[in-house]
C-alpha cells in the first residue's frame, strides 16, 4: 500500500510541476482524487473532509 501511495504522490508532483500538463489533466486528476477520497470515506465511515486531510497521500495538494 505504501509503495502504491508513493507512486501516486510522485505522479501528482510531476503533474503539478508541469503547468501545461496540469492544465490539460487538472479536471481528470481532481476527479481521481475525489474518487479516492470517496472510496476511503466509504470504507472508513468518516466525512470526506476528515478523510481528505488525514490521508497521507493527499497532503500538500490543494484541490
């Protein structure tokens, strides 16, 4: 799990560092982030907001 999260974080950073790519992928990237949060939310039975801020892989990204 940690390895997967690390890979996702690296991908996020790469997208955010490339402005043109970020513009092109922002909508799908944000959708993927929301889906991940929703999945965690459903499994943890907490609010999406709490899950978003407590999930390590999401820290540092402002969506």
